[in-house]
C-alpha cells in the first residue's frame, strides 16, 4: 500500500505492517516517517532493532541480515530489522534477497527498508513491488511548488504558529526546496513566543543571529546610499543569510515604490521603511516605469539563479540590482552575472 508521510500516522493507528519501504528525496519527512514507525513498533513490543547499510549495488551483508531475521525463537524479543540503501540500487543479489526477506517478516519481525529517491524504472522492479505488496510504501517526495504554501501552513499550525499571507509568501520563497530550513524557521518563531506571524516577524527571526539585518539593506537602498547598501549586502552574504530572504526584502521595497508611482494600485505590501518611500519616489520618478520594470526583471533572474534554474552567482547578480536600485543608474544587466 502506497502512502505519504502526512497520512502515515493514520495508517499506523490502524496497526503495524510487517514491511515498510521509505523512499524519497526529502530527508526531513522521510526521517520523521521512520521515527514514527519505530515509535509505533516500540509501543507494540518490538524492543530490539538492528540496522544494516548497503553501501554498494553488488554486495552487502545479506547473509548477516538473513541470520538476524531467522534467529527468532519462541523466547526471542520482537525486533525491527532496518536495511538502508542510500543509492537506491540493491543490485541483483540484493533485489533477490529483499524479495525473500519479505516472506520472513511477520508478527514478530518488522522489515524497514529505506532508500533515496526511486526513479520510474526502479519503481517497477520486482523488489520494490514485493515490498509494496507486502506492507506500506511511504514516498517522501518534495511537495510540488503549488502545494508548498499549504504544506507550510499545515506545519506552522503544528508548531502553534499562524502565518498571514505576506509571511507565508516570504517563508515559501525563502525555503523553497529545503523543508528542514522551513521547519527550523517555524520552530524559531514558536520559541520566540510568536503565535501570529507577519512578514516582520519572519524577517526578524531569520536575521536575529546576524550582525547585519535585511532591514538595513532596504533602508540604504531607499536612501540612495549605494556604498552602504553594498556593504550591508556583503555582510549578509558573509553571515550566511539565505539569498531568497535578502532578495524578497529588496523586492518588497521595489513594490512599495512601484505602487506609489502608479496611483490607484490597491496591492498591499510590507515595508519597514514607509516613511522613506516618498523621498525615494521623488528621486527615482524621473527614471520612469521602464527603470522599475528593468529592476523587476533582474530580480526575477536573480531568483532563478538562487534556485538553481539558471547558471550564475546569485549574490553577484543581486549586488548589481542593489547598486542600480540605490544609485538610480544602470550598472550591468543582472543576466551578465549568469554568463
């Protein structure tokens, strides 16, 4: 039976299966699923656990695994035998062994097999099908981009934190493709006593351990202080602040200016420096809408680089955007940083 990490809890409440296959590219949810299975097994009296690693496709301690599984006696403790296959390829010998081990698993022995992501051809192999048919297959896939905000909101609720629309958008952009980082940020908010989080709280939590603050970058950009903006940007980079967080902060200031210069635009935005917007708008208004459209396009390119969808150095490209935004003068197309 195939299921997801989110639905595993309900499956475990219905009873333990003799076989579990944990696969997927997402270490956070895969690890949590493994912990849930072990906890349920301990509660059911499976007090012993052995772990075996298959380091290469053609080879492995299969004889030792069989000996462990078959060493059961009337007085032996119930046990969980884990087989971890990081490369997801057990080889011919391993594939045959796994199919035989399925028949050994039962009321006193749980077989837990953990692999990495399984491609479509591996999913159709006999050993995967044997494990699936004999028990539960938990596929820990990375949430699709369209479903990621809902996943974040659900995890936030589990931490006792409610995210508003701006906070959810910021956290989604900041942590896309890194669920562990997302959970860490949510737990940081919870530990700080935040129960209802907006973008300000998410920004503060993300920067609380840094000497430089993304808010300082936005302020320097709006004041037109390009040298300071670049110094703050370099500091954020040196301190390991995530590129999407910095990009989002700068983009929000751009949106605020855009809305100021386009009367009647009813789009709500978050800015920590609304008092600086009129001054910045007066300074940049003569450059026209083309200037803002150019910056918006460059920021989109930086976002693609940061997410690995385009070649280049995201920090270098972002520095060009920041310099141009603050100075009001074209520096170099951010796309050149991808060359």
